[in-house]
């Protein structure tokens, strides 16, 4: 497979339900990235402008300092065969965010990417989270399949600014739901949808749109995703896409009925 045919990005994005300022949780999270030297960070920072050589003790000492209070941690790795950048909030709120972009990852480690995502989910217990393989989109789209590929990739870029407004945008290659959002999903849809649903020990679920997704082709992954999104449409949870047919590049999203009612009943955003 040539480099032009390979995915151009792998992402792990989660909205944690725990506070990572707790040292035990933070240590457990850092353990995940240090368990294999090929994933160990090379640098870290407490903001986007700071970047120091990675040292766990420096992170813990900075957090323990009485005269300094940091709100985020940034981790980076710039060595082959795996390169990434990521950040996460230390405090807990509705917009708490964990986001890692793997810009370079050798094919033989694609399965490890999903293992790390699952391990992070076990600690973060995300209300909503994704692990996604970004196959390149054709921009502007010309065919229906190209438009669907663009939509799938848009759905896999959740951000704190749009979760409260629009809700979950859709499914990704692998999607996690915590108990509060899981309660909004029709269980019959889960039973009858052609996906792999796994119950997790922290009362959440994991949805894979294909078995061993790191081995599935771009076209097969998209076909599975399209069938699954069609099955979920009547649940009225995922945001409604608005395709820009003029530039055939961008997609905006509007909250669906179920999410609007959920926000009104439970949260102030």
C-alpha cells in the first residue's frame, strides 16, 4: 500500500467523567504512554507555548507546587515510528477534553493505537469518546461516496465548543458512550445494528463499526459506517448534518431533538 493510499491521521478524543488532577489517575494515564518505549512522550508542556523534555517527575512536581496551578497537560512525541501531539484538562467540567492526534504511526502499530485508546477509556470513563482512522477525503467532494467520507471524518472531530450545542456528531471507527448518554440510545437499535457492541467495566459501551478496524479497507469501513448511521437516524441523538452544496467542502451540524431535550433537562451550557 503506497503512502498516498494510507490514512493521514489517527485520533483519540474523549470527554472524561473523572478529574485527572487526582495523582493516582494521572499516574495511571501516564503509565499507558510509557508502557512501550515506542509510545513514550519525548516532550511535555503545561500550555501550547511551553515544551520541555519529557519527565514524569517534572510533571508531578509542577502539579504539586503551591505557587503554580496548571489546568492542562500537553504531551508530544516526535520520533519514529510513532509521532503524536495531545492535551488534556486536569479539572472536571462538562467541557473537559482529552485529545491526541497521531500524525505518524507505522502500520504494524495500528492495532496498538486502539489498545491505547481502550486503556485511556478505562481511566477516563468518557461520557463520549472516539478513536478514528482518518482516510483522506476528496475536497471538494464530487460523488456521494466522497461526501459520505467527508461526513464521517467531520463526525470524528468532536470538540468542547460543539458538544453542548450540537451533541455527539455521529459514530467513528470506534465510539465510546458513558452511562448518561447511553441512556439516550434505543437499545433495540443497538441490538439490530450491524456493529460490534462491547459492554465496558465502567458501565459504558464501545461500538466498533467493523471487527479489527485496523485491517479494514477504506471503502468497507465507510460502507459499514453508512449502514450504521442509517440505523441510528431514527434515534434522533446524533447531530443533523447540513452539507454546503456550494463549496462541497464544509458541513455544519444542528442538535437533534433528543440532545436538545437532554441539555434542557440536565445541563447548563
